[in-house]
C-alpha cells in the first residue's frame, strides 16, 4: 500500500469509532529530522474531547509499531519514521516499471479544464511579454493531463478591436501589398506606428480608423478580407516561435474575432436581467467594490470585456468545463474580477470555476524588458539567440545533433528561468546567467540527466536484493524525494503553480550530484552496484518527466 495511505489506515484503525478517515491528514514535517511524515492531532481534539498531546500519546501506545522504523510524539503531533528498506523497494520498483507514467494520478478523471494561454495580438510582434503566458500555460496543460484531466488549450488571439480599424486605415492610405507580403509583422507594425504619428497631426484619422472597425464589425467585405489576410500572416509568423518552443498546436485558435457575432446574445441577456445601465451614451454594468464594466461604447463598439463575456458563455456551453483558467498577466486583474462579477450578477455560479492565473513581468536589470528604443523585444529573436549561445556549450561529438540539442538547451534555459519562481513575481532575464551549467538553471538539470544517461550506458534493468543493501543518507534522501513526486504534481495542479515542479527537479538534481560525489557508484559488490545504478536510473526517469511537465526536453547527450 502507498505509505501515506498506510499511515492513515493505521491511525484510522485506532480512532474509527469517533473519527472519519477524511479527518486524518498526513503531512511532511518542516524538518525531516523530526520524522518522514506527521499526523497533527489537534484536528481530532474536538471530536475526542481530549488534548492533542494526550491523543497523540494514546495513538502511539496502540499503533502497530512494527510497521515503522519508529513513531514519536512531539507536542500533539505523531511523527512517523518509515521503514527505509520497504519504501526504497516500493519506490524503485514503481519508477522502473511505470517509467514516464510514474507520478500520474486520477484526481482529474472526468474533469475538463479550459486553459486560455499565450494569446498574442495579431499584427503585432510576438513579444517576450507573451513568453510567460505561453510557458506557464503549457506547463499547466501538461500538469493537468498528468493528473488525469481533459484539457482544452485555447489560443485566444487578440485579433479584434479598434486597432484593426486603424491598421486597415493605415494600410489603405500608405500600405504596399508586396512589402506586407514579404515581411508581414514588420510592415504592419510600421503602418500601425505611422497611423499614430499621423493621427497626432490629423485627429480625423482616429474617426476614420473607428469607421473601418465599425465596417469590419458589420461584415464589410473589403475590411474583412484585409483583416483575414493580416491574421493569417501573423499566425504563420507566430508558428515559428511556437516551433522553437516545442508547441505544435493549440486545440483552438478562436480569438476575440470569433465572438463578434456572439456578443448580442449576452448583451440582451444582461439587459433582460435589468443589469445594463445607460451612462453618458455608453452601456455599463454597475459592480460592487470595483469600477463598472463598460459593455458598449457610445458609438456602439464593443470592448475586450464584452468579447470575454461571450467567450465565457461559449466555452461553458461548448466544453461544459469544470474549470476555466486564464493565464494572463497581473495587469489584467481588474478585468478578470469584473468579468467574473458580471457573470455572477447574471446569476451563474460557474464564475467561481474561472480562475485568473496571473503572473509578473519580464525584467532586464530591474526594468521592463524592451529594445533600446523602448519597443517590444521579439520572443523569436530571444529564442534564436538563446539557441545560438547554447551551441558553444554543446560538446563536439559526432553522435550529437548540435542544432537540435542547442535548441533544447537554449529554449530549456529560457523556459526554466520563466518557471522557476512563483509566477506572480516578476522575473529577471539575462541570457548569460540562465544558460550557465551551474546554479539554478535549466541546463544544470538537463546536464545532470545527460550525465546519468551516459553513466548508465543504456542499462534499465537492475537485479537488486533490497535486504542486503546499505541505504545511506544520500540514497534515502533521493528515494524519499522520488516518492514525493506525485504529491508535488498534485500541489502544482491545485495552485496552478509549475514552479513547484521546477524547484523539485532542481533539488532532485542537486541531491543526485551530492550522492554521486560522495558514494562511489561503481564500488562495492554487484548488488550494491546494481542498487546505486538503479537509484540513478530512477532519478533520471523522474528528472526527465519533471522537465517534460515544464515543456523542457532532456537530451541524452549534451
Ligand atoms: N491578447 C490578450 C493580451 O495580449 C490576452 C488575452 C487573454 N485571454 C482572454 N480571454 N482575455 O493581453
């Protein structure tokens, strides 16, 4: 039986007359010297009408001590030290037989989660700002799948809004078809900037831009064709960035434009429910404790939030999601609060299942990352640079596909740096630092994996008699950590927090290197050697799978 289940069952056996099994929690003590697992007894105090200290002592008297190395009580906690040999055999057998499936769980069975992530804006560069949503979102999808959830990954493209009216206006006035075809994003960005420059001198251009957007919203053929062209070209360009990141495909690319004809229905419903208020010609919904949500401007144009309302209802209807997560930066917190509040006011409680998974900015030297001219840094450029820089670290070896491995290492470094800290914090981006093979970097973890692979030389089957091995502290530490993998993944799901996995693979790699430095792996009798190699193998399996959850490849050689 799984060890924590066993602890639960043993405690339950003693308390079952008064306590439900769900009341029993098995935790990790803060300090491992206190015990491997702990059961807090204050949670039983009320039902048992006794003090936690007495309860703990009482359970200790009655528990089947043979099942454990020892059981201790410390101020109302029961601390369990588990049988090392038993857990070691259990964990190693499990990892070697389940391989990449190790750590899987079924907490998500029959649950569907819509993950809205990446979502760059059409006709604008795919900038480093969208790296975070892409990296965090993809990791969350991988974690959800690992925990048994059905996932729908949606790239909610920013492909609608007044800026498209401006762009169409600029293209019609100053655009050149051949140039745009040649270099779409660059030319379109130029046109967009030009529009703003000219509009400063001639404010009527703003009206013209608005009129084009209105035409687009009303289905004007020419405006639509242009818009469609800009969108297709942008998507083609974006795919180059996704390819580098190792993301082939989203389940849906329905962006804001897709909801153009789906907003009226929601707006009517808001109106029928008496929530729509006219305010200086515009329409708003009043909300408690926050600014009102602007639903329609006075010229009748809809807004970002109007489209997100239609989106939420569409997704609920289409996917019947159990949860919908939006992987979007901190700066949109108010937007998502308003979105949920409006849905709530309309009388739907699925707003409670919508979560804004927010994150901080990408900084360079403490400031928002931008080009020298203050423009968006293109993610594609950064990734290519990372890949090129990684090349110099890759061993000269005929068996190594240098192009592919340097992509894996360069991109792995960028993604690891993005995911290693709790997402709400800003991250610092410095290519030199994040590519180092030492310190808390992606390449350090990848390198540890590659090192184990070369050490094992393809061996993956080990005959070990566990009753005859010495489980020293280095090994015990590794085994215990391997056993924790499942819990870490579940926690990462609950908090939508990939950094837990990033930190986990880091400490696992560090602990392995400590083990490797202190325990001569090829010393001892055959059983000892096979045991140490099996431990190394299990670490490699879990490192690789942990990295995969973060969407980072683990090359076998580097
Ligand atoms: N395109 C938006 C941006 O770049 C992000 C969209 C997020 N998703 C959503 N459903 N609002 O800011």
